[in-house]
């Protein structure tokens, strides 16, 4: 097979993250990136449909809100305590699901 290679430049932190995630999945970085860019098979059908239509979590207003929240976090590094986030995540699927934790200022 004749493979054409291309060089992509990323910062050292991103490179280390990609290498660690690839190693954790026993993949090369190229394999990891290919999987991340095309693998919708890992999504449930309903989420794959939302992604294709740009609705739900992929709606423009939701993505814009996510980007604003991420920018705010990067600026001030404020978030929710891990124990509260973990309790919320662990309650998913329960009839008495916890409300999402609120960032402490």
C-alpha cells in the first residue's frame, strides 16, 4: 500500500496528550486521529443523527455556549469541585438524578 504522509504541527502539550491517548488505546497517533475524525460508530444512533443534523449537543447555539464556557475556564481556571461532579455523574441513569453542580466563585 502506498501511503502519502503529511506533517502536521501541534504544540508540545497537544502532542504529549495525543501520544498518551494513542498509547492508552494501543494505537499510533495517526490511527487515533483517523479514528477520532471519522468514527461515529461509537455514538448511539440518536446522537449520530443529531451530529449529522447539527442539532442537540451539536446545535450552533450549544456549541457557542460550550466555547464561551471553555474560554471562561481557561481564563480563570474556576470549575466545580471534583466530588460534586463525580456525584452528579454517578447519579446518571438513576430515577433521582442529581442536578448538575454549580461553579463556585
